[in-house]
C-alpha cells in the first residue's frame, strides 16, 4: 500500500496526519496511513517531475476533504488550527466550495503549508536507512537532509555515504562527552571511526565476542582510521575461573590452568586491513579492574607478541608504534625488533613501562640503525649499563634518531659514560632523557665534555641523579660555551642551587637566542 | 624545594618562546617597514619614527611575553616537579627494595642454612634413636627430637610470619603508595588547574595591558593622523579656495575675451554678410545678363537653324543640279577622251615626221656651222686688219694730243712735261692677251678637283673639257687650260684649295638654309662645290678674277712679299680683270634663266659653237694675242659652255640665285650687239665700261 502510494506520486496534503485522520477517516484509510502520505520518490527526477501531478492531487484531496467537512457537522470550524487549502479568496471565487471554505476559515494562509521540496526532504530523512539519497540532491537540500539525519543510523549506510563533518560531529558529541578533534587530524569522521573501533577492540573478549563485529566494521572504517589507541585488551573469559575468582589471587597454580587460551585478540586481521593506519598505541592490560585484579589479566603472551609483530610488519604506513605497560620483556622485544627491522615508515617507537632488560636494549640498539626511527622511548624499563652501552654504540653511528628517553632505568655511570661518549660523535640527537638512572659525577664529567663539543643537543634531562656538587660545576663549565642547549633539567640532581641557577641562566639565554633565530628564519621565508 | 626553585627563578630574565602577539606585531612592523620602503620614502627617518611610535606597545608586549614565559616555565616546573619527585621516590623505593631484597635473601639463606643444619642434626639423631633400646631414652630422644622439630618449625613459621608481616607491610605500603599517588595526582591536578587559572589570569591581564598600550598608541596615532589630516584638509581647503579664485578670475577673463571675440566676430560677420550680399547681387545681375545672352543666342541659333535649313534645301536643289551637270560633264569627258586618243595618234605621226625634219635640220645646221666657222675666221682676219688700221689712226691722234699737251705744258704753262706712258700706245693688234675669264665657280671646281688628286690633274681637266662639249681639238683645250690656269700659278693649288674649302666651311651663313639642308645628302666634294657656288652668288663673285682677288685677299695675310713681288703683274692684270669682270658680268647674265630651257639650250649650243669656233684661232694666236676673238663671243661661249650644263644638271635649285639684276640680253642678240658694241669698246675700255650698262639697259 505504502509503496504503491509512493509510486503513484501521492503527494502531500497540507493537513497534519492527525487532523486528516479525524476529519476523513474513510479517505485516509483508502489512501493508506496518513503518516505515509508523503510520496516516496525513487529518484530526484520524480521530485522534479511531480509538480504538476502534485497540484492535481492536491485538488483531488481538497475536494475530498471539503466533502468530508460538509458531511460533518456545521461546527467544523471548531479548530482554527485546521489549515485551509485555499490561500485567498480572490483566487478561488470561481468555486462555490472554495468560497464556502473561505467564509469558514478566513485566517488560513499558505505560509503554514510546507513546501513540497521540504516534505520530500523530510521523507528522504525518514527513509534514509532504506533508501539513502544524498549525492543527487542539490547542495542546500543535502544540507537540510544532513541536519535532520539521525545519528543512530547504521554505519553501513552512513559510513561511506556521508562525509559531512557536522553529521559526524553530532555523532561524536552524542556518544562521548569529551571530544578533542585535534588528536584525530581535525576530522570528526575520523574521530568517530577511530574511537568506535577502539571501543569495540577494548570490549572485545576473545572466544566470546563475535569476530565479525570487527570484520564487518573494517570495510566501513578502513578509509578513515589513521590512528588506533587501544589501552585495554580483555583476556578471554574462563567460566570456571570466574567462578572461583575469589580464590584465584591465592592459588598460584591456577595461573597455569588458563594458560592455554589466554591470548588476546589478534590484531593482525584488522591492522593489515587498514591501509591508512599510521599510529598504533597499544596497552595489553585491563583498566578499572578494581578488586577483580588478577595477574593474568595483564599477561602479554608470546603468541600475542608474535601476532602483533607480524601485524606491525605488514602495516607499511605505520609511523608511530607504542606498546606500553604490557610486560614486554627481552624476548618479546627481540621478536618485535626482528619484525620491525628496516620498516619503511616507522618513526617513533615507544616501549616505556615494560620489562626490557639489557638484551632487549641491545636489540633496540640494533633497530636504531636499521630503521628510520627518530624518537625512541624506553622509559621505566630495566636497562642496565650493558644495554645502555649497546644503545650508545648504535647512537654513535646513527644519524636519524633525534630523541632518546631512558628515564627510570638503571643505566648508572658505566652506561651514562658510554652514552656520553657516543654523543661526542653523534650530531643528530637533540633530546636525551637520563633522569633517575643512578648517574653520578663521572657521567657529569663526560657530559661537560659533550656539552662543550656537541652542537645539536638542545635538551638534556638529568633529574633525580646523584651528580653531586662537583659534577654540577663541571656541567656548568662545559655549558659555558654551548649555544645550542635550551633545556637542561637538573632537578633533584644534587648539583647545588647556585650551579643550577647559573646553568638555568645560560640555558635561558640560549633559548632566547634560539627564539630570535627562529623569528628571523621564518621572516626570511615570506620575503 | 618548589618554593626555592620558584624563588631563584623570579629574578631570572624573562626569556621564553615568543608570544603570538609579539610575533604578529613584529611581522606587522616588518610589513609596514617594507611598505614604506616600497613607497620610497625616507626609510631611516620613518623607521626611527616607527621605532619611537611602536616602542610603547612593543615594550609592553615584550614585558608581557617575558612575564608570561616566566610564569609558564615556573608553572610547568611546578607541575613537573611532582613527576620528578615521584620518580625520585620510586628510585629510592627501588633502591630500598633492592636492599631489602638482598637482606631478605641473605636472611633466607641464613635461615635455610641453619635450618638445614638443624634438620641434619635431627636426622642424625634418628639414627641414634634406632640404636636406642631403652624406651625412656628413646622417649627422651623422641621428645628431644620433637622439641627440635617444633623449634625448627617454629623458626620456619616465625620466618613465614615475618615474611607475611613484610607482605602486609608491603600491602600497607602499596596502599600508602596508591594514596600517595592519588594525592600526587590530586596535587598535580590542583596545580594544573591553578596554573591554568593563573595563566589565564595573567594572559588576560597582559592582554589587557597590551590592548591598553595599543589603544593608547592607537589613540595617539589617531590624534596625530587627525591633526595631520586636519592640517592637510585646511591646506587643501586653502588651496581649493585659491584655485577657485584663480578659476573665477580666469572665468572672468575668458568671458571678457569671449565678449571681445563675439563683438569682433559679429563685425566680421556683418561685413562678410554685406560683401556676400553684394556678391549675390552681382551674381544675380550676371545671371540675368547671362540669361539675356542666352535667350539672344537661342534666338540667333534658331534663326541660324532656319537659315541653314533653307540653305540645306537650296543645297539639295543645287546638288541635284550639280549631279545633272556632272553627268553632262562625264559624257563630255568621254568625248574628250576619245578626242585625246585621236589627237595623240595624230601627234605621234606628226612627231615622227618632225623627227625626220629635225635630222635633216641638224645636218643643215652642221653645214651652217662649218660655214659660220669659215666666216668667223675670215671675220677675225678682217677684224685684225680693221683693228690695226684704227689703232694706227688712234695712235697718230694720241701722238698729236700728246704733242699738244707737251706744247701746252712746256710752252704755255712752262711746266716740264713728261710723256705719260700708256700701254695702248705700244699695243699692236686687238687685245689678244685679254684672257678669257672663267666662271669663278668653274675655277673653284677645277681647283678643287685638281688638288684632290695631283696625278689626275690633267686627265680630270680634259674630262671636264670633253664634258663641256668641245669635242674637237683636245690638245688645244689642254693648252688653253694651261694658259688659263696661269694666274693661278702664283698661288699654289693646294693653298687655293685650302682657302676655298675654308670659305665653303666657314661661310655657311651666306648659304640659304633650305639649300644647306638639301646638301646634306650629297658627297663631300659636291657639297663643297655647291656651297661655294651659293657663297659666290651671295658675294657676287662671278668671274675668275673675282675669285683671284678673293684668294689674294686671303693670301695677303699670309705672304706679304709674295704679294709685293706679284704686285705689278696684278695691277696690270687687275685692270684687265676688272674690265673683264665687268664685261663678263654684263654678258654673264645672258645665260640668265628667265628664259625657257630650250632657249638656254639653244643659246648654249650657239655659245659653245661660237666658243668652239672662237677658241681655235685664240689658241693658235695666243702668244701674239693680237687677233683676239671678240670678248663678247668668248665671254658668252664660256658660260654657255660651262655654266649651262651646270645649271641644267646640278644647280636647278639654285637657279633663282643666278638671276642677275635687270633683264639680260639674249645671247644671240648680245652676240649681235657684240659687233655693234665692239665699235665702242674699241675706243676705250673705260667708255665701254660706262656704256655697257646703258646698252644692256637699253636692250
């Protein structure tokens, strides 16, 4: 019935459906449900070509409606809200019915009747899910349709059809409270899809959740996802374990029980299907576990690592890879590094808050010279002087790395000296963080030498070390002629207030000089 | 620690990243400077001004920027201090942990060692127990063992308890750490918020300050600009006013000029109008006149037309008449033709008969000529005889007269008398030496031909002679020619020829232009001759003597002594030539061409006949010259012999120039006169001179 009405091009009556129903129920029944009185057009051509037909139908409707009114009691004018079909007396004097109607309802005006296009658009909006029409509309009509579209429409319909930012903005703001578009390439659509995908991945429980949930989404979001930031991977649910979860914390034997299927979701399928993926931030762990804490919730298994490594290797556009707080140990590091060797794009690697020891550090050191890494973050690991020496060796030859973070490791003086020696020859590293590394005076001595020689370093962090007063003085001496360093963090490094103050003065002066230089530099360009 | 850190940073110079306002301001300044530079103004001055102008806001911005940078840095330090502190704590904790772990391990090892020792002790006792046989001892031993085991266990338990206690402590520590962490986080948040608040406040404040500074500056600028603007406007107004005045003045001036011009133009216009009106009137009058003339002409023409028509009609009538007449005349013509044919036949027959007559008559004529020659010889003999007689008579008379004269002189007048010497006193016989004068032209021709080829001189002359028609006596002719040429011997033929040629070349002005033109077609020799002929005609040089005179005249310039040596001969000859010339002239005219050709021919024939007759005795008696033929005859013969052919053959065009004044006596008559005149000429050549014109005139 509805479809036939649509095809016939039955057009809008100006009356609201409810009034129509009350006034002329029989007619309404014949014509179908009043809510469906709008013609549904298969194509915009129908909309364009339907004008004359529409007028004709309007006349028909008018007649019917007037007849129904006549059949009703004379008190038909009880509601002034009922709009008349006849805009003015002058134009319709010829028809006796019309005159009759005009006498009955003089306040009626055409202004209350929405335009035909308006109604069509409304209809399109209502049926967008089944019959999405957007591209063939005029721009202003598109705008209207987009403004009215529901955010709850299935992504399968909207994902590849709608590129309008406002629509996706509505989707985002309805779904999440805080939306910082700047983290998502200033695109609401990208933000929506990335966060949507992230949410799904966060809630994905292996063996329980249907993997199609992700797979179905891939063709929809693959063009828009550039960054994937997943800070939670749920382990597979083990019913028996859940039941006796109270005991789990106490019984260590149970760990081995669930070892078989404890692997997390394999990202391989997803990541390789996203051609534009550039950033990958992963944390294998469970958030907000509260009192349900279990150690095995935070288990980044070897299998997981293998899967991830293979997936990352396949992901050629990846630029930033972050794997933090995931208990990555030496073996996994080596596995990852082996797969990341000679990666074409990788620029930033973050393996902070893991369990990397010297061997892992050695592997990373190898990676430095076999990739385009510019930023390396290994903070809060367990790298000792051996690892630091390996890194220093790599650093001495490297010409791409600009930033190295070794905060909260145990590099100690041996490692510190090695790194210092490497920095005597390195000319690309700009920033180094050696905070909380148990460094002391010998390192400070070497670094004073580095400061005197190296002109590329702009930022050094020695916070929370035991450099001592003498070390501070030596650093001050080394810094005396340095013009490049703009940041030198010596907080809680036991160098003495005076030394720290003087060093701060020098660094501040350098920073000012750098600012002026950068001011002049861009000024030279526009000219 | 934080306070300290913040404390010493306060005096630090506020150096930090450039604030956006500052950067924008700097950029604007640069742009403005560039614009000014582009405008080509005094850059330095402007820059200085700009510096001064911008100083306040710039200073404000710089100050604000530094303050904000300091604040930002301090705030960041404050915030990050927490992290650093946490790091330090963590480090310390790690160090402690490591130490504790070491202790624990040591403790455990110690414990393990002691416990194993004890355990071994106990186990060793078990062997002892086997040896035990006494129950009390065994019991005692067992008790002891039990106690030791209990002790061991107790120790173990104690250790466990300690460890558990430690664990609990750790848990507590963990809780505390978590608490601490949350505190830290709270603190961090607090500080961040505070920092944000502070920064916001400060930014607002600084913004306000900067805005104020800008506002102030703007106001100042506005004021300055307004002042400038007002000044400019005033200046502009003043200038405008000035221009207006100038304009007004100009307008007035122009109006004056316009009026003046208008008046002038009006006057001009009026005068022009009057003039043009006059012109129009004149033209109208002319038009009227022209119309009248036209009408008159029309009438005339109409009248003429009618007249012509009538004439035409008359003409048609006349034409018909003429036609009729023509027809008539045609028939007449035919008749006449037939008559002509008849007459021609008749005349041909007559001619034949006449030719026969002529032959007969020529035979008679020859006969007559022979007879006449005979008579001429006899006449000449008679003449000499008569001459000698008369001469004797005249001489006797002369002598008488001379005697009388001598007597008168010596006796009457008492003057010494000298007998005058007259040639004629010595003369015997007729004037035979009287040379036959040749025609000047003929002579010239001779001279020219002679000189042209020395070797052919004689032959050429002979030829000439033959042509002349003296068939008989070629030798006599040559001799005669030799004789005749004698006067020329004084002058070399070459020179004579040269002179003649010169004359012919130089005196072209004497020749008629018509003749000159026709001469172009002829050869050089002939042309020269013709020219000479006409020149002589113009100069009236007819005879040989004239020509000699002419040549002499020319030669005198060249050779004086020659002239002197020849002087006598010439004088003596001169008289003869003059007389001869004069005589010749009279007779020369005889072949005058007024007469029909036939007459001339006849005369020529007669002349040549007489010439031929006359020559013979002349040639024979030339040395003596006493019996000279009558001059008239000779004179007549020569021109007849030489001139006629010339006239006939060559100089028919020049005939009129040969006309000599006065009617010439016909030769026969002349020759007839000759004997008559001879009588007078015998008396005295002078008399003859005087008489001859009269005679000829009479004739």
